[in-house]
C-alpha cells in the first residue's frame, strides 16, 4: 500500500478567528464552512482542513484529532 495524499486533517485550536486569519486571509485556503466559536473547515487542494474549538467539543461526541489519507493498494504477491 502506498499513501498518495492526505485527504483530511482534524486539529483543535483555541482561537478560530486567529486560525481564519492565518489559513484563509494569509495562506489563501478557501473556507468551506465557518461557525464562530465552534469550527472552521477549509479546502486545501483536494484535501480538507477541519479546525475545532476544543472548549465547544468538551461535552460533545466529537472526532479525535485525526488524519485521513488516500492510498493505492499494491498488487499482492503470493
């Protein structure tokens, strides 16, 4: 199996407005969805960057910090 690319990355950030300023305004990543005090989702090419407010997520079923990748399955040799 070969990892082809990162598809999704999930991070928790203390300040979503600051993250918006950095990732969108400075780096130019397009915003997919922004809900102040809750989350910010950005497009990075074919990938998605998911940013969550840890305080908002404390009492909820929220995904752990994670990473999703696209892979190729190499032919199996027996």
